[in-house]
């Protein structure tokens, strides 16, 4: 994976969509992490919270739009573009470098030929001196993502034969196209970004 910026400190910066010092984020960090300071335990607890305690909006047919990490916490749901903001906020608040990754996937079926952009996170393991990708989208039949520090266990694995792909960059900030789409949306069930330029 390629870094947007080769300084790990960039992946600890705050962002308007994260607000890592917000009262809600700080309170949740205390609740989740006060009894541990081990890197892998913090990552696993943060991942499991976003995966299991925050619904994916499409899965529960919720039209309300969550955008920022605080929105996701308040509403209890979000699509992948929003859930990655919450996971990044929690981990950056705990001084764990976290970035944003993207995949291009078929939205429904090969026959329909419609694509969407899926968001997930990359997290830097200082103990192993490497990045791992984590996908806290939320599991359901056919999707079985997990927090793994050895082998990736993602929600989706792009098939290039079908026109799907991994964007091989780890971004410092949420992609502006996905955030703009959320900002402009009044019904999350009708929103999807179909492609990202290679130079984002």
C-alpha cells in the first residue's frame, strides 16, 4: 500500500469529520480503553465497537444521513464512508496512526454493471512496523469481516475480472468526494459514489 504522506504523524491529525477531542469521542475512549494500554487490544476493541454496535444504514433501511464520527455515535448507524470516520477518530484519539482506504466494487450484480466506492481503514501497528487494513462495515450473511493482525479479513475482495479494484493508497483524510456525497444527500439509501480518480 502507498502512503499519501510518509510521515506517520499525519495519520494522527484531527479532521473536521473526526473531532478526536470531542466530548463524545473522549467519553467513549474512556469507556472502551481505560482498562488497557496494549496497542492490539485498543485496536480490537475500537474495531469491534464500530463493527458490532454501529449498524450499517443500508442493512437496517435507515434513510438518515450520518457523516462525522459524532453523527455516527449519535445516530447509531452510518454507511461505510461514515463508519470509517468513527473508527479513525477512536484510534487517532488513542495515538494510533489510522488512514482511509477505498475499493471499487460492483454495487449489485455483474449484469447491472453498476459500481460503488467502498471505504475501509488502514491502521499502523507499531509493534509490527506495518500497516493492516480493517473493515468495520458490519457483518451480515455473506460478509464476515474481522479484526486480524495476521491475515486480512475484509468485507469484500475486489475481482479485477469484473472491473473491481483496490485503490492502493492510504489516505490521511476522508476522501472529499465521498464526504461531499454525504453532505449533499438527504436519503442515504440512494447514495453511492461510482468511481474515484487515480490522483485523489
